[in-house]
C-alpha cells in the first residue's frame, strides 16, 4: 500500500521539521509528503529539504504570508492527490509501521485513528526509536456525541481532547461532501473538521494501537491561543448548531460551545486587564456580567491548578513526563 499523503504545516519549525519529515518518508505506505512552509522567518524549508530521500515523494510549498494551520493544510490538500490523507505536526514523529496498523483498506472507514503518546522534548530521542505498538482499551467506533463530549477540558487533568487525534482520512469523502479545514480557525481546526465529517456521516474508528509521537514543547502553537482564536472556535460551534442536529447532539455541542465561550471571556478579560489595569477592565465590562462571571471562574480555576500537588511535583507542567492521549 502506497496510497497516503502526509501533510505538514510548518511555521518557524527549523528545529524539528527534519525529524518529522524523515519519519514520514520512512514509511513505505506514504506516496507523498507535502510540507507547507507557512510564512516562516527561519530555515524551515531548507531543513525539510535536507532529509529528502531522493524518491520524489517530498514537495515543499512556500507561502509568502502566514495562513495558519488550517489554511496551510488546505494548500497541501490542493497540491496533493493520494487517496488517503494524514496530518503530521511539524514537531511530531510517525512511529515505524503506524500506517500498516491503522489504514487497513479491507475495513469500512472514512477516518481511522490510533492513540497518541505525548513525551517531553528532552525525551523525544528515546521514544522516537519505538515501532508502532498495540495498546488496550482504545478500539471503538466514534459517534458525533462521543467525539464532542471527549473534547471538554477537564480541570485538574492533563489535556486529553480527542481533537488532538491524527486520523488517516479518505480524500474521496472530503471531496464528496465539500469539506476542508476552516481557514478562519487558528485553534481547534482539527476538532471542527472531524466534527463536521461526523455530521456528514463519516465512519470514524479508533484502533487499539499507538503510532504517533507528539512532542510537547512550551513554545508550540497549540500552547498559545488568543481571545480572537477562542471567539472563532465559538463561532464554528455556532455554525454547526445552526444546522440540523439530533437532540442529543445539539445538547452536547451546546455544552461544548459554553465551555469555549467561558475560555474566550476569560482570555478577553485578562487581555483587557493587562492593557488597562484591573479597575478599568472591570468598568469597561460592567455591562457584560456573563463575561465577568466567566473570567472570574477562569481565574479561580487557574489559581486552584497552581495549588495542586501534581503541579508542584512536576515543576509546573501539571503532567507526567510521558502519557497517552487515551489511557490504555
């Protein structure tokens, strides 16, 4: 099988992009690797080219301005043709044998995903030598309600939203339903696409394997988001809520929207406080009691997190040195 295109959106990723691209090119199932240098100010494109294996499978696109991960991935989709598509973040690694474990074409699926192992950057070399391996307790068929519910942030727990999954997707399904990444999103673009695919009837399976290594870095894009990013994610939920939904699906998506709105209000108020001070921020938002309530809840949550014993033991990370997205 050599039917997979791996797309890599990268901005200022010269420190990690070679490792990511080399891991994709090492897979015999990969027909194309398309790297989109998304307006980088460093040598991201050059570092990606440095691991070209001469097979003709690597293509590097340079964007003159930053499109964001959604826009960059759409550019890669438009420039590729393999029937199966997989996303690889520029600081992550595909473990050898991953696609053989999750892309069995004899089974009916439109999205097929495995578990993810998160490791710290200083442990990446140790774990990158692993081959894809079987796990327990992961295999299931995903429904829209199950997927959305699994994307709630849980206070006091490491991030475990299933929007972090990196499924192999059938290009034909995306094209048949006119689906792509929403370029208005710079946060949660994966969640949004997967949710819309499920609403369109996608068969989404999780397999009991792990072949994707996510490297946790304090300066990664996923660690940074603005109030505008969160507002755009709320708007994306609103667009799905405006369409036909079953009652249970509408209820869980409404709850997801409420949590995203709380995070948005919290970030918006913190930004206003930073710019003009606490008193002026309170006065400026005195006519928005919901925003002030959400901001207060967010501050309380952050304070509580700082007092947790696991936060102190881990030096402030609040997470173990390595973990799985879905506990086996």
